[in-house]
C-alpha cells in the first residue's frame, strides 16, 4: 500500500468519525452548556491518549530525519498553538449548533475547505485549476444549502459556524506545519489537554459547569470524544505528514454528507431540496479538486508574479471582510 493511499484511508477514517459526531453533539448541547461540553469532551480524549503518548511519544517525528534537529519542547509550542485554535473553533461551532440544525452546521462547516485553499493562496501556495473549479462548485453548493429566504435561511447559528470555519482552516494549516516536526501522539494529546483546561476554566468562571443530572444525560456522547478527539485527530496528524492541507480539506469535504445523513436518522431533521442540490455540488467539487496536483509557487521574476500578488491581496481582503460580516451577523 502506497504512502498516499495510507494517508487517504486515515483521512477517510477521521471524516467518518467527525461526520457521525455532528448530530450527537447537537443532542448533547440540548442538555449541557457548550463550554462544559468542550471541557469534558476533550478531557476524555486526553485521558485516552495519555498512555499512547507516553509509550509512543519518544519516536522521532519525520522532520528529524530530513531537517535540523527539532527542539524537544516543540510539542509544547505546538500543543499551545493548536489547543487555543481548537478551543475557539470548537466553542464557536458548539454555540452555533445550539441555534442551527446539525445538517446545516455540517454543510457550512465544510466551507473551511475553501478557506484552506484560499489561505494557502494568500501565503503563496497557488492551487491548480482543478482545485479552483472544485472550490467554485463547493461555493455554489453552500449557496443552495444556505437557502436564503427559505424556511431555513441563514441565521445567527450559521454565522457562528462560519467564524468556526476560519478557525478550523487556521488549525488545519497549523497542524500541517507541526505534523512533520512533532510526534503525532504528543501533538494531539497536548492540544486536547490545552483545550480541556481552557474550557474548564471558562466554564468555572461563567458558572456553567453541569449538574450531575445533566452530566448523566450526556456522558455516553462525551465518551464519544475518545473517538472524535483522540482517534480522529491522530489520523489527521499522521495523514498530513504525507498530504497537503488543501488535499486534506478536500477529502474531508464528505464529512457534511455524513453529518446530514446522521441528523436525519438520529434527530429526525428535515432535508430540503436545495440542501440535496447543494450536497451534489459539494461532492462533485470535492471529487474534481481531489484529482488536482500539488500547489506551486511563482518566483519573483515570473511574468505573472505581480498579478498574483495583487490577487493574493484581494483574496486576503475578501476573507477579512467575510469574517467581519459574520461577526456583525453574530452580534445582531
């Protein structure tokens, strides 16, 4: 089995786990505050990872074979950076789930696929034409899913989910940077521990810790955090050693399809015709983008270098404007 195939299978495993998690999280958040849910969810995941991190954490990361020796405390820096991003992304998504449906949340969350590619473009990584075509189809799909003006039009929960997308895209690109420098078991365990500690602190400060009765209703779903926090993120970290952030995000495009399906099965959520059409566009765009080659860079002397620099600037401004608009809609 080739390295690329192994990376693909690891990403598929993570995608399935996260797809199933969406409706489960929606149900749990009906009975527990988002900060408490995040705290216990990542606590269970951290506890499950600790034995493996202690046993396998001594293994060298790939960067130690190809680059200069990586600092022994690199995993601590990685855990702090990724943990903060994970905390913010999770809580924005969880707060959004308390307002919108699991199906819509899953589809809107998939927007980070476009954000990862656009972030990479702003940083100088130019995607191939197939990636742009695939992302354009994904955006059309998301427009159908938004169903502006319909019964399930864009709401405050959707705006919160869009802000979470920005953080997930940043997390994925940061994960790609650290994945080749830090042992994956240490990487995921440290980010989960940081996320749990921050969430517990905020939950205690805001007096939103659950009662025993509330905890008893959702503890099986919190225990599912062992899969969604530990197993899924380890799969992502190991896969991103041999997979670019853009390719990773495209494969995970199938997560909302699973999330919507599970939402219909477990929560009896309704799926409208625009949502089905949007799902078709999302799948088609993901398949087209997945067949594209790796990103490339233009040297300063290239004839199109200045044009690309202007385009990168405009895309960056567009991303910031979209994030600002989401913040306004959230506060409204």
